[in-house]
C-alpha cells in the first residue's frame, strides 16, 4: 500500500497491527469535511488511472519487453 497511498493525499496509512492508529485514521476520515474527502477520493482515482489502468500496465510491460530484446 505504501507504493500506492500517499498519506494524507490519496488515503491514510497506519502501521500494521496498530489498532489504535487505525482507529485514529478512521476517525480522521469520518471527521473530514466533504470537500476534503472529495479531494482525497479524486486524488486516489487519478493515481489508479495514471498508474494502474489496463492500457498503462500493458504499455509498461511492452516497453520492458522491448528493452529486454
């Protein structure tokens, strides 16, 4: 997740197994104003589209294969 999520930009990270920290992050999201939540959601969507869209992944694989040949 740390490769995908940028803390506070497109989501929130917490230390694995740290229930207290997870609770704090859940409450942080719960207490966000609508525009703040929308911004994080939009940032997350843009990150997925720009890095993990099917065409992007295929192109990265093709480029890797071309470089390997």
